[in-house]
C-alpha cells in the first residue's frame, strides 16, 4: 500500500542506481493515448497507441487500464509485482495527484482518477500532469539531465510546463505549480478558455502562432486557400521571408518575457523547449534566444541561460510517467 500520496520526485541517478524494475508510462492526450514499457535499463521495450474514447469517463478509464494490463503482459512474470504504472494526463491535478480539478479536452474533470485506476488494476498507480511528466523525463534522461534547476516547456496546442528546483519537481500549494501557459502577459488581451485574460499560451504556442499568421494574412505555400500553420510560419521565417519573421517575433516575444520571469524567480540553469511546435525547428529557438538575450539582466555578471530543444520528442510524457511511477512504488 502507498504510505505517502505525495510524489517526492527526486532525481534518480541513472543508470548508476541498481534499479532493475520495469515501469509502464501512459500519456493520455487530447486525441490519443500513448503507452510504453521501460525495462530496468530505462530502455523502451514495448509501445502501444489507441485513440481516446472521449464520450465517457468510464470508457476512457477502461481504455487506460486495459492498455496498462496489456503492457504488463510483456513484463517477465517474476518482475510484474514490482512494475510501476504511471499515467500522465492533460489537466490540472490536486496536490496529491489523485484528483483531476479540470481537464479541458478529456472527460476527467472531477474524477478521482488515481483511486479509479487503482481499483481497476488492483495495484498502485501514479498520476501526473502531462507537462510535469514530460519535464521530469527531460530532467532524468534528456536536455535537462545535467541540471538540478530547470524549466521545461511544452509548446503545442497550448503551453504546458514543469519546474524542477533543487532536483525536485515543484508541485506548489495546490499542485498547480508551473502553469506558465496561464500567466497573464497582456491584461488587455483576449479571454483564455481557463477564465483568465491575455494568458501566455494564447500568444506563444502552436495555436498562438497560427492565430498570429491568420491576423497577418500569411497564406500557406502549400495551399493558398488557408493561412500558414505554426510550423509553416517558422519555416517561412527561416527561409528569409521578412513578413513571416515579423509574425514569429510577435509569437516569441511574450515567451521570452515570461522566461525572464521564470529565471528571475527560480534561477533556472536551463530552459528546455519541447512539444510539437516548440521542438519543430531550431530556428524558432534562435529567435527566442535572441529576444531573451535582449531582455536578460546584466549579462556581464549573470550568464545568459541556455534555451535548449527537448530531446525526448512526443514520448516524453509517457517516459516521465513511467519514471515517476518508480519513485513511489
Ligand atoms: Zn489561460
């Protein structure tokens, strides 16, 4: 039985620590559920993907536990009892990571997800916010592995983030630390679906980039009937189009400003940018680095913090969920 419902997430020194346990990580996104099984060397040995059953909470929970059970079948029989199971979800969790306060794209709002999954599986399950899980994976195995203090941002449809401080995943008073996507950047800006105004993710995300391209009337090179996607915008700017660069600067500016606040508050050693939009191109990061450097205070005495591309790609959330599960079980 789990004695402590808080995840005291501290770095496991890999692979030095003799931890032979297998672990399952499942990332429940807005459209698909991606799962993987890690062996004792933290190598991925099995993967699974299914579409999200969005019509009912029960169907979604059953799909998650069904995937966990099928991945468990690939674990050698004598290792199964010790195998961790971690589930990352797109949503705001409570501090104990047992309950979903709010999930905009999944039928999980108000669900005691941990108890439900543990009842279905008959064994402990660790639940985490998807951006926290992805950041934890980058901290353990990816772009932030050399640091004890880092901020890992995931830029896709929205903007999620994880804060690592002193080697610990910061949860915060309510379990909602690191919600950088919903800090107010422009008090006169548009309403955000979260209820706030002028939130960072409205401007600096894949969706924000598309909105900016639309406002500027930038048409796709591939299909002139539609405006550019975020990735097309980055590609056009990288190819030297000044109109695209001006829009990309608009997208990067609020993020650069937010990053100075993060570093000012936390003294992060590295800023890791991932997600479908964030990691799409080194060129976007170059734009971001340039803007950040212009805002950073007193570079003569305080070295500019590195902004690095995430290394673990789309599997970071599932990987992080698997690694977090080993901390508690
Ligand atoms: Zn918001």
